[in-house]
C-alpha cells in the first residue's frame, strides 16, 4: 500500500516533467505493471483523468477508509436495539446512512475507473447496489412504522456482511466463498447420504428401543418419538451427548452398545471424514485454479505493458533501456540502485541495451533481499549475536517462568520482575546496537518485533501499575491482568531457540495472514446467525450475577428452566441478549460440545415449540452444517494444505527469476546458512554500480545479495511461485504469441474481455 | 487362498508326471510367481521338501488356523479373572498353553521354509519367541504363587496382541504400526510444541483466575492449582468440557471469554489440524514407499522366475512357449483358455513362440474379466434388468419404509410384512433367473450378495418368529430385534439406484477391507489398555440394575461417588470390571466426549490419588494421545487418501497390461458403459481359440472381454496399480539388468539377500 502512494507521487512528478505524448504509454504501462504486481484486475479506462482516478481508487487511505466503514457498519449491531452499549436510534440510523453513502461513493468511483460493460456485468457491483437499496428501504420502513408506534424487525441487518464480501479488496474472502459454492454440489450428495444413514439408524433405534419403556437419566421417555430420535442421533454424530444417549439402552442390555458403536463408526468417523475429504479436495482444486488464473493474468498484464512500450530495434520489437529505467522510476521510485540493476540484468539477459522479451516472472512487489549498508558498529559487540548470548537469555527466560509460577504476594518476587524487565530491555538494546536498527526491525524480523512489543508493553504496564499502587495503594486488576498476560507471552520466545520448533512456528506464522480470511468468513457467518438468533431468542434467558435476589435467578429468569441441565450447568450467560453474547454462544456451538444443552434453554423458553418443529433445533442444525461441516473443514483443509506446501517446499527449491539470477552471478548467500548469527547482517559494500562491469565475476568481498529464507511468506505467495515455476512455456505459447502481435491500441479492449472472464 | 491349494495339487501331479530334473526349476519358478502374486516375501529354501513345506505353510487352512488361535488367545481375557463368562483357571491356562504351542509350531514351520540367516535376522520372529517365553514364564510364576496362596498380576496378558501383529499374515497391521513408528518423531515435535502452548495458557489462566476466588458450577474452587488447570485445559482441547470450564470466568467478566476463544483456536483448531497434517503427510509418504517396495519386489520375483526358466534362442535368452504353458498350468490350472491365450499374447508381444522379456506387470492374482458363457435364459425375462423393474422395486422399498415406521401392533401391518418379503424374494429369483446364477453371484456383485443375505435372513427370522409365536404365544424379543434390523437394512438398497450415491457408496465399500486393518490396530490398542485398566480400576465401580436395593446402588456401590457427575449421569455401567465393559469404556473415551466425567469415577475411588499425579488421569491422557491423536488421525488420513485416489482415478485411467492389450486388440467393452443393464452380461461366444489368428481384427460379435469397472477394488490394489503404471522403465534399469545377467543357480542366494533387504 505504501508503494501505491509512491506510485501516485511518481506519476504526478513524471507527468509534469515529461512531455504528455511521451509519458502517456509509460503511465499506462506503469498502471499495468503495478496492477499485475498486486494481482489486481481492474480493466481501466484509458484517459489520463481515469488513470489518476485509478491511482486514487487504489490509494491506501481510500482502502483503509472503506474497511473502516465496513466494520463500522457491522459493529452497529453492538449499539442497536439488543445493545451491548445502547445508542439512540437516530444516531445509529445516521451512522448507517453515512456508511451506505460511503459505499455508494466507492462504487461510483469504481464505476468511473472501469469500463462500462465490465462494471455492469460484475455481480459484485450489482450485489452492493441491491444491498444499499435494501438497507435504505428497510431503514425507511422501520422509521415510518416506529413513528406510528409499530415495532418491526430490522431484517436488512443480515445484508450488512455482504459489503465485507463484495468490496473488491476482499478478494480472499470472496475466494473462500467461491470455494464453498463450488463445494456445495458434492457436499450435498454426501450430506444426503449421511442424512439417509441417520434416518435409517433412527428407524432402527425406534424399532429396537421404542417399546421397551426405557428412561433417560432425567427420567424422561427414551427414544419414543421418531423426530426426537433423529435429533438425538444427530447430536451424537457431533459426539456432544456421547455416553448419555447410550446409557439407558446400555444399562438394559450390553449388546445394545454395538448399535451405538456402529452408529459412531459410520456417521462420526466415516461420514465426517468424508466431508473433510470432499471439502479438502475441492478446496485444493479451486485454489489451484485461482492461482493459475492470477498467474496468467499477471503475465498478460506484463505483455500489455510491454506492448505499450515496445519500439522497433532491427527486426525485433524491444523496450529500450532508457524507457525501461523511466518505467522503473515510475513504478518503484525508491528501490536501491543494485536492485534496479539486477532487475535490468534479468530482463536484458545479454546486455544489449534493451529488453527483448516479456520477463517471465519478476517476483512480487516486495524486494526480498537485504542490501542496506552494513552496521558501522558491527564487530564491536558481536557477542550479542553469539550462541552464548542466546543461551544465556534462554536460561533467563526459564528462570523467569519459575518466578511467574511462584506466588505474586512476596515482595522479593515483584522486585525480581523489575530485574527481569531490565535484563530484557538490555538484551533488546544490545541487539539493536549490534545489528543496526533498520536491520533489527526489518519486515521479516517477526521475533524482534514480537520481543520489542511485548517487553515495552510490559514495561509500560508495570510502571503504570506501580504508579497506581503508590498513589491509590491498590493494584489495578485490569492493568495487572495485562501485565500477567504479557509476562507469560514473553516465554514464547524460547521456542525460537530450537531449530525443529522454529520450522513449525514459521509455518504457523506464515498461515496467519490467510487465517485472517477465515476470520472474515467466520465473522460473516457469525453476524448473520447472531442477528437471526437475537431476533428469535432475545430476552428468553436472563443472566443474574452471583448473589442476585431476583426471582428465578438460578433458573436464568425463566421458570420453565427449573431443574434443567441448562440452569444446573449455570449456562445463564449463554444467551442471545446482545451481539457480544450471541457471538460467544455461536463460538460454543462451533466447538460443538454440550450444544444440545445450550440449545435447551432457547427451545424450552419458546414454549412447546411451534408444532413438531422447534425453531431452535432448526437454527442450531443449520449453524452446525454451515459452520462445522463446511467452514471448519475448509479451515482444516487450509491448514493441511499450508503444511503440505511447506513440506514440498523443503524438498524442491522454488526460486524466482531474481534469485536464479543472483545465484547465476554467484552473489547469493542463502540466509539459512547465516542462521547462527540470528540476524541479517549486510555484507554489501558501499552500493557499487553494477553497470558496465557485466562480465566480471564478483570478488568475495564484492556485492552480495542475501536471499531471504523461506520464512515469513504467505501460503498464497508460495503457491503462486510454485505454479509460476511449473508453468510450462508452451502453455502460454498461443495466447502470448497472440498478445505479442497485437498493436498497442488493440491491447486495451482485450484487457476488458479478459478481465471479465477472470 | 483357493489357488494355493490348487498350486499344491498341480505341484504334486506335475511332479509325478514330469521328469524330476525338468520340473524342478518349473516348480521353483511357480513358487516365485505365486509368491509375487500375493506380494509375499519368503526367501524359501530350495529343496523339493522345503518347497512342499512352503506350499503347506501358505495353505489357507494353516492360515485360518493361525488366525483362529490368535483370536482364541486374545479372547481368553473374556474368561479369565475379571471375567464376563468365568472359566476355571485350569481351563484358561491349558487353552493358553495350547495357543502358545500352536504359535511355536507355526514359527518352527516358518523356520523350516526360510533360509537360516533370514529367519534370525527378522525381528518379527524374535518378537514372537520372546512373547511365547514371557507368557509361559508368567503363567508358571502365577501358578506357583497361587499354589502358595499369593495372588499376583498376570502381566503377560499385555503381550498377547503381539501375536496378532507379528505373524506374517498380518502385513497390513504391521504396515500401520510401521507408519505410526515413522510418524512418531515428527509428531513428537508438534506434541512438545502443543504441550508448551498448553503450559503457557495454563500459567496465564493461573495468573488471571487463580486469585479471584471463583467457583465451578459444583461449588469447587476454580483454577487454583496449576496441575489441575493443565488437566482442565487439556480436556478443553478435546472440547469435552467446552462451555463448563469457561462459565465461571465468563460469568465474572465477559472479556475472559477471549482467553478461552484464543485457547480453542490455537489448541483445538490449529494444533489438532497440525497433528492431522503431520500424520497424513507421513502416512502418505510411508504408503507410497511400501507400495513401491512391493511393486519392485514383485518385479524381482518375476525376474527370478524368468531366470530359472530361460533357455537360449539365437542370441536371446527366452522362455519357450511350451514351458510357459506348463508354468501357467502349474500356477493357475483352472483359468479359461481365452485368459491364458491373452496372457501369452501380452508376454509374447510379436508372436514368435517364446517370451523374450520379463513381463512388466501381469495384473494381480484375480482375473478381472468376465468371460463365462452368456445365460441361456437371457432375453426371455429381460424386463428384470430393465429400468421400470428397478424403479418399481425402489417404490416398493419406499412404501416398505413407511410401513416399518408405522406401529407394529396392527395385524394388517404384520401381514404386509409377508407381502413385502414375498415381493423381495420374487425379485431376487427373477434376477437370478434372468442373469444366470453364476453371473448374479459373481465376486464383484456386492449388492446382489447383500440383497440375498438380508432377505433370506429376514425370511428365516420372520418364519422362526411366527413359529415361536404360534407355539408360545409370545414374540421372542431377540428374534424380533434381529428382524427389525434386517428390515431396516433392506432399505439401504435404494441408494444403489442413484448414480451419484453409488459412486460414494462404492468408495465406502472399497474402503472396507482396509478398514479391517484399523479394526486390528484398534483391537491391539484396546486390548493393551483394557488389560491395564482392569488391573488398575477393577471393582472400583459396581453396576446395579434399576430397582436394586443394594447399598449405594445409586452411587455405583461407592459412597465416594455420592453427588458426583458420574453417578448423576448414571454412568455406573461404564467400568473396568470385565473385558467387555472395558472395551465399551475405551470406545467412549475414543469418542472423547464427557471423558473427564467418565474418568471421575475411577479417580475418586482410588482415593485421593497417589500424591499429585492420579493414575487415572495419566491413563486417560495416554489413551487419548495414542488413540485419538495418532490412530484416529491415521484412520482419517486413510479415508482422505482413499477418496483422493478415487478422485484421481476418475480423471486418469490406470490400466493394467492386460487391459491395455485388450483395448489394443479392440476387444474391450468398458463395464461402465453397460451400467444400465445393472448386471454383467457375457458376450463371449463359445470360447474361441485366439491361437493362430493373431492378425485378424475382432468381429463385432467375436470375443469380447469386459473390463471390470473400478468398483470393488481395494485402495491398496489401486495404489499399487497406479504406481506400477508410473514406474519409469529406467528406474528398474540397473537392478533389472543386474538380475537378468545372473545365472539361474545364482538367483537363489540373491533372493535371500533381497528378501532381507525388503
């Protein structure tokens, strides 16, 4: 995002500097290149104004603002009717209208950037417009009805997550949804088969146990009603009522245990694995397709940029070096000289002074090589990156762990805390001093960031606590809680000292960015279900703090719950009374255990249910299918895939073109080989210019690029790189040939159609 | 197994028929070939007596007997001390000695067949011997001590599952164990990291909740003791105490829910998926290796057989057609003419009258093509395989389902049952009549077998029940239960009428044989844990039937359990009082839910536990790690892999050499294309001889081989076939070349070494 801003600045300055005619294709090419770098796909209009709008659209501030309003819109549920923190209706309504206006503006902006046909053909845009209209209509109706004293349902709140899904920035979430949509047909067949098996087993259970007059542990009739059996056995599939549902039959005869064993094997173990298999298989297939599409799209954009810039040179169509430099200046104005020269050497293989072909893959947007000048202090305090130093601090962490486990009351221990803090701060300062601040706080230095944040937060909190204590004589419990958590978190650092654990931890850290996608997905599903849940079950259950003398305090304010498992388990706080509680109840349902008990409350308090079908049961089964069977399985698939990618990467090296070139030139030093030094140390001299000395082999003390290790890359990037490495030359052959022969002007309509196809 | 018996017969007859010198290498080659067909690897000795012993060793009766005694030995636990059906000690001891003698005899037999070096180098054999010695020693000591009135522990009972693992027939179970062993190192690292995370979260919980004086729903102190917190959070990882463990903290402050949400996400979702990823990855890797090894071994055996039979023909070393026919006569005396001629045509590509090279892959032991003559009745009652017929019976099944769900008491419904039975019997008879019995009951006709068994068992049981009712005026409840189950099972048939479901069902059926392996694995683990459990917890908990007036009947005969969740849930029958109950408790622990409650009983009744560490907790955690983290994950991996193999098979055709040849000759009809006809119908004429008419293209009505569809194959066979199809020719190059240049006599020591290496 940072670089977009720079793009814009670069764009403006070059725009004034150069003649308009000359810069125009350069600008367009730059737009193509930066579009490809971010894997975006906006088939933009081709006037200079539209191009400026395009850059503005992708400005990081605009994007952040969009996200801000999306989350503001979603979080309105906290302040609306069953509110955690109530706000007057007027305020929330005005906020909602504001959000909707922002969304509309964003959409109009997008429409101004893209071609008309593409804009209207994109279901995303239609979807957003319908959502805005629906929300406005609902808000109006609700307001009018309220004016006449009629309280209606704010049904349009379910529509809100659509904004999170459909704005162009949420590519990952949309991809997850597409993946789900593609999985649905296959999952449906397995689900039908599973339901068939469930119905069969229920029928068997009815026949076997129905006429034996058995009773459950609560003294209720056992397995008499077919629909109740189906539900009980569905709960058994999730293992939530595991031994309980079996006990009456088992007590009657040991042989009946065989029925339940068969049931669990078939439904819990085999069918649930089947769901995972189907979801995983589809997820993988889908992921590959998406990545392939992205890679091809990127290549096509490159071709288009090349076509815009090409000039005749003898018989070839080439991009001359000067133009190339101008382009790089535009797209990435602040990369280092060596980086630029290296890129040129990759593009201009034989050093003829021009780029004769479209580069196959020019890495992503990030420069993975650390080429900043070496720290001037290096050598003075080298012990801070030595083994003994690391081990000493590992020992200190271990001692600290023991101190943390000890009782807090003793004053000596609270003094010890200051000692530890001082030690940690010293460690960080020493390391920063040894390795030069910019290297220490490099983008990929996860642990350094982690350490520094944890330690300084702890320091701040401890000082704050000590101040509060000395002034008010009491510890602030909230601050202390935070201090405790920070102290314990600090211990995680020890994991990084073991090579084996580090590998696993790195994979976990790699997963985090994509895990946020699942966070988004879960948020969408939770929002929808929480809003429905609040409408259905709001206020049925009350929570009273311990010692309350309200009537029915022990029965959650609902006499119908007397003696129920729900009240006995003190589950009163598991209710749908506001957005936050709903989220926590849904979380408990995702974990699955005891969900039939949690659901007892709402069911009973709805009375005897609406006829045979109780809405609570349907609600919870629907949630289980969506969340556990589909989304949790996708999450598991995702983690499985991430690990398999890591495993296969360990075996086969996938190098980018840049890394290959560096290796070819003999200037690469694998970062992993430097592991013992803990930090990246720069060995580049004083920015030597490669230009002109192409043939010379580098001296041992010359320019050395450090190739970043495979740490801290996202799974997506890894997969994309793997696919690009695999992409066969003949695969792109025809389309590339076709594209290369296109005239620069013809390239743009071509983009539009390709964009809509993707 | 059938074919082994035939081998032996064939061996004897050919032995008397031919000159001894001539038949000797033929016999040895036949042994190699049949060895390779079954993927066995016994580097046998090379005297005619040893060869006869070898055939005897592999006789199906010998194998069945071995399995019988293995299971007898295991099932002794049912009759021994904490017995389900008590038998005097003398009887069980004698039975055990008998079993041990049988095992010893089997081992001696194996020793007589194999080469000495190989025998002693094989840990399997050493293992069996040690197990026999340990069992005998334990039995003797126990007997002597009992004589002096001292009752000791029969510890050697844990050793018994070793026999199931180590006898040569249990290749699959051993492979599963090897897979586990190979997974252990990697799993250990993940497990250590997981434990670290658990300990960290526990420390945080201690600091956050320890001094707030919270109480659980039972009024016990909440999160005070570090070890108890660790255990509670371990239980939370399995989600068994999901909302309960959170409620006190959540009631205190809603923010604390975040702690538990973070815990569940990190430990339950991420780490548990990680375990699955590691197990699956290793399982897959290991499976591939094993299959590769088997495929190479098979090829090598073929080479050895070729070397034994080869003669000089010009410059080549070849096997002449006559000798080849003799060999086939020996190995598979009753295959059809067309099958034999086809095999010859594959081996003798250019029809020169000799086999010039080792065949790459000659399929497995089964002949997948149906070449029996067509039914003489076909055409008369074709409607029985028509669509209308199938639909009519689907409708009948649906109506039957409704009748089953209705009340049984009405006499009309029990009459209807007879009508349905009559209809089903008619259906089967019609189908048998139309399709000819041998085709109808073909090996791959799973559904036909299923139908027939279910219907005739139901018929028998219903008749039996009617007889009993008319004589005793009462229904026999046991017979009725069976009738009910059979009636419901009958409904499964409807699944086969939907193409989509059929695909899923076929995969499930394919999985069944290998699932038995996991049955074996689970049996071994359950046996070990059941025996330990019985020693530790035997008699601590009593079960009294409802209405018993024994003291403490409601507290499971143990006053310490008063008011416990264990007694309240009526879990008294979940105890370790005998082998059968132990198995059911272990099953409940595998399902995981409520396991901390089930464990409460034994824990409390052991008193305050031995110091801080309560044996029950350790026992249950150990079981959880072994069973749920490792074995259930392997099971899931296995199902995942089976499905992925099915999926990839759907895309890429993997053909055996035989199928390729048939396709080449244009005589193949894909069975799948005949699907609508429901049954395999034979189109072969009257066994025409292929010999001599090699060049003629087959006439439309000539010899047609039906290529079996991909139904009903085991995953192993599929994988092996896939690997063989992939096996690059240059891969086997060197070793094959090396083997081919060996003289026939040198081939045997070679086998010995190759056998021990594999």
